[in-house]
C-alpha cells in the first residue's frame, strides 16, 4: 500500500477501507509516513469528510496506538466526563466530587489548557502540593478509597492523537467534525471507563460555534461510544458566555468550592447539576430527575465537598486552601475594567475573554509558557445586565502590572453594550443519546 494512493482516494471523495485507515495511523506513529503526507490527508478529510464507519475505524485505530487502560482493579461502575473545552469551565471540579458522593466512581484523565480554553489539570495544580501524575496503582488506590481521582493524561494514551493534534493545530484542520470526534473518543475509549458523559459546548467560546454543528458532533461521538459498548450521552451546553464569574486557575478552584458549598453562581450550578445527573443516569442510578435530586442532595449535605477534600489530600494537595479558599495565594496586582458606555451587555465574545485571561498569565501563549495560577478575571457583570459608563464590569488579576493593558483591550473588545436588553439564552440546548436528540429549548 502507498500513502500517495490513500491520499488521492480521499481527495477524490471515496471512502477509505479499514485496512487503509489502520495502515496510515500505524505508519504515521512509526514515522514511516511523514508529516507532509499526513497534512495532505487531514486536509482531504477536512474537505471530503468521513462516513460514520470510517470515523469509528479511525477512532479505534488512534485509541489502539497506545495503552488501553484496564480499570478493572477499581470496583463498581466507572463514569467518565469530557468537555469539548471552554472558558471558565470548572465543571469537573464540581461534578466529579458530586458523582463520587452519590456512590459512582470517577477515574478521570484530564487535559491542560488549549488555545483560549482552560484545562482541569492546570486548575488542580494551583492547589499547593497537588499531584496530577500518579502511578497506575496510586490512581486505582485513590479512586477506590475516595471515590474519585483526576489526573493528567498518561504519556502513552492515544499517542497517534497527540501527533495528529499537533499537526492539525498548524495546518488549519482542527475544526473538522470527524477529526474532533475521533480525537476525543479515541482518548475516552483508551481511558477504559464503562460510561461516558460528553459536555459538547456551543457558541463563541467553543470549537463548534453553531448548535447544529455541535449536535452533529455529539451524535457522532455518542454513536462511537455506544458502538464500543460504552453507555454514552452528550449534553449540548452554552459556551457563548463564560461559565460562572471567575476565569483563571486558582480563581476557578475557588468558584468550584463555592458551588460545592451551594453558594456558586446559578449558571455554573445549573450546568454542573445537569452534568452530574447525566453521569449518575448513565451509571444506572435512576431517571434524570431522580439523579438531579441525588446531585442536589450531595451539595446540600456537604458530602460532595468532603469528597473533593479527600481527593486533594490523597493526591498530596494542601486541603487547607479548599477548607478556607482565602488561603490561596493572591495576585500581586489588580485592575478594574470599567464600562465605556451606558446600556445592557448584549454579548461577550467568549474566545476573546479566554484570550484576555491568557494574556494576564493564566494560560499558555507558547507551549513553554509557565502558568501564573493566581492570574485571571473576575466578571462583575454578564450578558443581560445593565451597566453605566464608568461602572466596573470586571477585575483583572496579574503578577505584573504591564500585563493589564493588552488584556483590558481584549476584554473591552469582547463586550458589546447596547440599549436593548437581550433575550436570555438557554444554558442547556439538547441531550443526545443513542435514542436520538432531545431538544431542551422550544
Ligand atoms: N479536544 C480534543 O481532544 N480534540 C479535538 O480535536 C478538539 C478538542
């Protein structure tokens, strides 16, 4: 077989066979197929697409390019969660302890920030002493004793995806539905959980900007998960506005803890309860309504917060900062961003809000950047709220004063103010299971 022929077949819009897909993934990981040929293939897939069968085979080939984790040493049903990425998305830190408190194990491998989006591993590392790299035995032990563990992705999990993702990032081929579906689901299949809850974000801060594209992506990922024998559900959630009010690593841990105390912002609480209910539903804990009530109970009785504290301690973290979040280190400088006119905030470009936070040091500008865990943004006003000229809409936090001006400029560009009060947007748009799409809005 020659890669040249496989590329020209896809370029002409013909479906690839299983043999061809496995040949190209194996050859690419081994280094027999060079980046320039794989780049041409990715662009051909970008324009010609892939059938569901091709996407499922690609996912399986990428998953099997490295270790397939065996979670059988962990007792009981294990449920995974994946977010397609967003700004202010600290849901894992809220949802995983809730689900564990309700008796379902969460053995989760999370990622770092990517582009304008934040990553759970970076947020966890803002807790002093917190280890996100554990041996397999330690990982199993933490889950078996505390009910949950969140760690970074092991080095040999879907190595083909690592290589392909880096190439897609520089060849303008990230936002292809079959390539995103295969990338995410290969890692989920390799991670070895029994059930998978997907949080597919939609809107200006998401990779999928339209609801219809988000639903199509969700349908493909659910089909792949179910085909592999995993109970899989996707919730389509709003990422047209940052989730919650705090953006940045330790700031987001603080907001997650507030939410576990029952004091978090309403949008974050609503999305977290839905995600937790979805995970408990997949694990067979009852109907979605029953599972939501279980999740609410775990916040109300403090058991979810106790699980977070137990996990932090088991992974070497200083739980004193979780018990009293005022002990987190604070940024040396802060600056208020003021509204430049009167009116209602009608839109917040969420990608630009993420960039504004990165510019303060909360994200990576290059692969080598060192994250400032104390940096970030506290939004004082959000979409739908009235503001007056000169009123504070956000507070920026950074360790160097010179970082403020670029970030402030980006944030002001992100915010649209006009005279008309905007219509409230839903937080949850749809759920997608193997039975089909259920729209949650009219
Ligand atoms: N997240 C992933 O892991 N892969 C993608 O392709 C997009 C988002």
